[in-house]
């Protein structure tokens, strides 16, 4: 229902095939909508949201006593979830395409496609670290685990461009938003694919996305070490 509502909203705005609004023509905005469906299934699918529950229930103790990396364990589970989600989302997108028959923008520049794929890799690492960051909240407040995760999901979807392209927002708000990791989850990769960024702008975007992936990984590790000192294994 969500994809239908968004599709028909933008389809009515771009009723004329030559009409351009917010720098998008009909083919690009509808490609953006379908692209969100696929990119979300790859980037936003996550099993590591269960980390918060394991910490609050004390189940984390089962992993701390084993010779495995807790981070790599959850990352591999995330990858398996993403593999399943992208398969199902692809079937859903194909079905919707035959039902709605929208015009699509196909990127013909191999370099732009390569940069798009690299940006998706950075987006996966950024989202994984963000989920882990919010999932460690129960180290200090075990009863508030799902509240923090729920707020994160709302903000990441809105600020990441999952509801509408964020370049339709006021420029002052965009500047603030680009200083956060959220635009590099969904919006920026799709901008690269749609050709709305030059090669130089795309490379700059990849640099910033790579910075956020590394910075968040370091931050998560430090907070994790601090959280373990406060871990009390309630419920075990």
C-alpha cells in the first residue's frame, strides 16, 4: 500500500511526461520510488536490531564466553537477511512494474553504476553501525531498548530520503542534513544512479560516506567497551 500511495502521488504531480519539478522528470522520480523499494531491502534489512533485546535480557553473556566476534556474527546474519530481502523485493518490483508500467531511467554510464554500487556498500556499513549504536542503549537503560530503536527507524527513514527526495527540502535544512550520516543511506546512492551528481560530486559523496562508515565503526567499538563495563546480565 505504501508504494502504491507514493507512486500515484508523484505520478499525479508529474502527469506530463515533459514536466520537471524539483529537478526531476517523470522517469527519474518514478525510478527513485522503485529504487527506494530495492535499496531499502538491501540497506535497511537488519537482524542486528535483536542486539538490544539480548543485552536487556542478559543473553549477551552466552556470546561473551565464546571465542567469536560478536560484531562479525551479527554482520553475517545481516548479510543473510539482506540476501533474502533483495530477492523478495526484486519479485515485488517486477510485479509492480507490470501492473503500473512506469517509465524508467536506465543509467548507461558504467562509471556511475560502479560508484552507485560502492555507495551501497558504504550505506550497508553505515546502517549496520547505526543500528548497533542505538542497540547498545540497554547497557545503561535496559527497559528502554525498543523505544530507542523505534525512534531511530523513524528518523532514518525520513532523513535518509525513504519517504521523499530530501533535495526538495529548504537548502538550509539540507546543509544540516548532509552533516549527518542519514543521506548516505538511501538518497545519495540513488542520486548517483540517476545521474543527478557529477562524477566529482559522486566521488566526494563516497568520501563522506566512507568517512561515516569508519567513524561510526570506531564510535561503536568505544561505546561497546564502555557498555561492557556497565553490563550486569539482568535476567540471567
